[in-house]
C-alpha cells in the first residue's frame, strides 16, 4: 500500500487543483496536488516537498482534512489530505500537465481521480476552514 499526501491549498477564495500527466496512472485526471512519502518523512514535510517539486510554490500545511483508503486495480493507497495555505512562489506545472485555481463551485467541471472524489464530497458538504 502506498501512503500519499494531498493538499487543499487555499489562496484567497480559490483552491489549487492539478492535472496528472498523460503517462501516469489516472492520466489527465485532476487531483488535489501532493504525492508519495519518502522513507521516514513526516506527511506534512512530504506534502511541502511534493508541492515545491511539482508546482514550484511554498505552502504552510495546516490541518488534516480527510483520510481515504482507495483500491485501484493494481495497488492500494492511503491518502492523507491536509488543508494548506499558499505562501509564495511563481507557480508552474513542473511535474504535472496543468493546474488551476478554482472555487469550490467549479470542482464539478473537472474529472478527478477516483481517490479524490471523497475529498470533493466532503468539501461540498462540510466546507473547508
């Protein structure tokens, strides 16, 4: 089982989503950005590192928002999703195909990876702080 992190990264009234590269599992689907942990890395540190590597921005990780176990056809993931704030940086799609700052009302306009759908449901029913 893979342990991965994701961030609901807020900047004013928008949140950041990213599009997976074509050649990756769930290729071209949208997700809350993040990635796999390395070694004994703390989830919050891994999330910061992944966001810097993938999108060239710095974030402040706030609170755990949702934990999801999801079984894909060939592997299982435990997804640790945190709320976070954009701190600084010039955003660019370094290790993803694209990115967007969207309102919660716009989330339904994108096709998300399966594991992220539970996060969207919680955002739409409970909101994000």
